[in-house]
């Protein structure tokens, strides 16, 4: 256990932190390790005689490799090998072996499998050398001849060949069947709106580049440090692709420098690093460049059409929402884009549609709030447009159509405090002072606008295991193969364990990021706390009962005749509720056992029979102030209030940070982020942080976060839901609606750049 703790560099709270309870604002237990450099990321783990691999990226979008000449590269001093599809080690051929735990339907990309080129920037070779500098230089000397074929990368040019997607993706729910007669009712509605909305491609840009360090043991065992959102998913992938038994592969990811969906699936540097390690029987590290980070998964380009019908009093009579999104030629990447329009507002006639268009691009991949970031945006801008048609306050329109039951299935919500989000968010923002007319607020050369939108995201729970070991020195070690991508998992799990066991936080360690630990799901969908957190609480409660049972057998025990309900855990002791002075230190109870440790294991299974009877979701209300320079079209988001209903909050400090981060990303979605494709060559051109614009400090001003009270014991035994995604959903729509209020100009595509804001 000690060796594993050191290998994972498991963080612990500072001495003297003391007792904590769920809901407190707690500083990260891993914070000190990160700011002092003690935390090691995937490309920072040492290995003896380490080799370095640099990827050679293809220069065409579609076709085949006609010839490879590695002569000049191999002549560079220090170069060991140039690995291509012609000399790679044996890998399996069937698609099934390349399907990771989150793969959509279709045929996954297989790095260096054959001579086919499927998308721009595809890896075509790996140069391996004894220094990174030699490998990088040699990679520029590999000569590759191609036979190019015509490609198609423009979504808007090929909408007519859309197809109904495969449903084979974990967690994906296709749009429900139509309810009522939406088209006929819309045709006859007294008040209508119709809009088409376009969302550009966005690329993940986490601070940490994708990297894999494969450490080969003397016995051939591979210990892989991978940038991933699931060590067990990466191990699954490596074992299956290369035909290795899982006891020959260990994957670790104790620290991940951001991912937000990009690490859900194993990326190609992992397969290439393993190839090199197996072929050369050496330890190998492969790190992608920022430009290569643009050569794989991204948020898909999407076109949506929304039609809303209403009565003059604002009652919705029809909702029609259709979406077309890109996917690759080989896989049907799917998202729940339109489903939200059947869940947010009460309506008797709803029709939803979702199709894909296959392009010569790499498969898209989940990106923070996948589907909802686009789908809710279109719906919420459409609702704002409808409010002006009705001459009705946008918030009043939403309250008028508030859904107390799921509109499509008629299910009750497990909990829904969206009304409280509206009320508390509006009060904090001062929405009652908003003038209804557009272009009615100005300060100097800037027009001022106020907009709002609703947010919604799934509240998911999956399967997980956890173990807990209480040592005779009074230290508790809880373990699960969870992942912390910077969201605060280490700290949240320590808080749950410390709160349950009544122990000081600094006496608790949580181990994650190792494929040999008890099973945990892929970290995604804002489900980790509800899932792994419930497992942690469950195993600690089992440990409580074992401690109580043992304490009853101790000489002169005050618990000899007590019931479990008569006892409580506090201050690192087990004590009687009615007589707190009658207590035993937990360390003393473990020491009495003689083994020096007390261990329990727990398997957390969602109560599916109970959960299926409810719609489970998080909700938000976002209020935004913008200032628009009409002469230049520049937009400043000067004030945001985000009111969140996400169940019980485990760590108020980290949760607030998560929502702020989501709001910042929402501002980026609204105003900055877009990957520009030159469809003549089929390549994303702005593949660096100089030209792919993200929100920076100068773009971000006042962000106020409000957590409304909510406790959902249907979603999880903790009462928690999740805060990772909900912070972004609705933000871009609120910005769009505020721009309209300021200028009277409706921008229906993101990002809303100055040229669009200035357009007549």
C-alpha cells in the first residue's frame, strides 16, 4: 500500500486542517503538490534509458500513402527507428478490439494500421530517438509520397446526405418519438417563430498536451502514464489492441492537466508509444504538439432549426427542433442535441429530429456539456426571440411554461429547483430593472444589454467500487480507479470519507488514477461525485459497522450493550451519542484487532428500478450583462449571475470554481472559439493558441455563482448531482440574448464575432 501511495503521489490535506463536513468550502488537498511541482503529469514520469517518440503527421485529407523514405531520418545521430504501417509490431485487425468503453458505433481509427488516410493530420509515422530533439528533427526529414483522393469536409455543402445515426454509444439516448401534432399545430399557431442556428467546430485546448510514458519493466510489464479520463479505459484499449493480458499492463493517471471530454477515448499517442515500447523493448515517451491536438476529436459542427408556436398569453403550443451534425466516415459520433427541447418546457406538441452527415474528418468527441452546449443554446435563443414576438419578458415566458413533469414522458423530476434558480438569480442580478425595449441602455460609446437563459444537464450515476483501509496509526486510505482532471475529485472524496468517519481531513488519503484500483467509470458527464462519491460513502459506512462490532468486544467497552444507532463517529473516535465522553479512538480499535489494519470493500450499484421512474437533471438560470461597441462590434461580458441547482454541494469552494470555469467557457463559445477549416485542403488552419481564440483574463469580469438548496437522494445516496457541465450550458445563449437587447441585432451563429454583431 505504501509503495502504491508513493507511486501515485497521493496528496493529503495540510496538517491541522481538522474536521470537515459535506458542503464546506475546502482548499484542494492536491493544491500544494501542483503549485510546488511535486505533481507529475503523463510526460513527467522518469524511466531508465527512456526513448522519445515524435509523431509525423499526414499532409493530405483523404487517400493513401504511396511510399515512405525514412533514410534521411534514420541517418540523424541518436535516431533508433522510424515506425510506420510497414514495420510496426503486430496489432489486431477487428474493429471490436479498438472499441474503448466510450466508442460510438462504427469502425474506430487504428493508428499505423495500413496505408489509408482518413483525415488531415492523421499520424503516418513515429520517429524514435534517444533524445527528444533528435526525434523532432528527424521527424521533419521523413519523406512520404501520397495518392490523394477527393475529400468532403464542409458540413453546409452536404446537408442533403444526412443519415439517421447508430444508437451504439454508451449513455446516448436518441430523440423520443413525436408527441402530438407539432407541425400542424405550429402552422395554426397565433404567434410563431422560426430560426436556423449554426455552431462552429470547437477544439479542446487543455493546458496539458496528450502524452503517454510507457515504462517497460525487466519482465516486460508495461506501466503506462497516460493523459486520460480513465486509467481502466486506456488499459482496456491497450490490452485488446495489442493482445496483452491485463496483468501485463498498468495504466496510471494520478494528475491530468485538463481534459473535459478530450480524454474520454484513448488518443493515438497511446497506441504509438506502446508500439514503440513493444518493438524496441525499451521505455518510450510520446507527446503531441499543440498543432497535433487539433488532429483528432472536437465538438462537432452543427446546424439546427427551431420552430416555436404559442398563444398570445405565452403558452407554448408547439416545439419543433431538428439538428444536423458532422461525424466521420468511419463512426457515428452522437450527442443528445435536441432532447432538451422535449424536457425543459411544458408543451403538448413536440417533434424532435437528429441526423448526421459523414465527412472526411476525424471522429468528433465529447466536449464539456456535449449536445446540450449546442442544443440548449438554440432552444434558449429561440425562446428569447419568441418573447419579443409576444412582447413578453423573457423570464416571464419561461415561468409561464414551467414544466412540473417531464413533457415527453410524463415522469416526475427526481428534484427540480429551477424555479428557485430563476428567482434567486434574477434577484441577485436585478432583472426587475431591465427595460423591455432593445437599444434602451447606453453608457458612452457602448450599448448595454441584459439577457438570460435556462441551462439543463443530465444527473447521471454509474457503477463503481471502492475500498477503505483504516490503519493502526489512525490514517484512512480510500481507493477507487477514479480520475481527477483538475475538477477536485481528490478533495471531494476525502471530504466524503472524513465526514462519514468523523475524522480530521489530514488523516484521510484518497487513491485514484491507477488501473489496478477498484473499478470506477470513465470520468465524464458530471457523474463522478454521484458515482464514486456514493461508493466512498458506502465503504466508509461498512467500515463504521466493522469498527463498532470490534469495539463491542474490547475489555470494559462502553459499547458492549449499545446498538449501532446509539453510536456516532466524531473527532477520530467512536462515541456514544448520549454520553460523548464515553469514546474510543478509532486507532485504538484497529490496534486491538492485532492485524494493524481494518479493510472493507463496497460495490455501488445505481438503484435503476427506482431511478427509471424519474427524470434526473441539473438546472440553471443564467443572467448576463453585455456592453457592445457599435462602431467596432466588440462585445464585453461585464456581469454574469449563474444560479445552479445541482443537488447537495460537496465542496462549496471547488464547486464554485467549476461553475466559474463553465461560465468562462460559455463566454468563449459565445464570442471566441471556432476552428476555421479550409475545405479546399480539408484542414483546420488555426491550430494554435495564437489563432484559436479562447477567453483570457481581459475578457472575464464579474461572475457571481448562486447555489440553490437541493438534496436529491434518487440520483445518489449523497444527495449530490454534479456541477462540471451545467456551468456552461445556457451561457452562450444568455450572451446572444443580451447582445440582441443591447443592439436589436440577432446573431444566430456562434461564435458571435464583431463582423456578425456589426452586420445589418
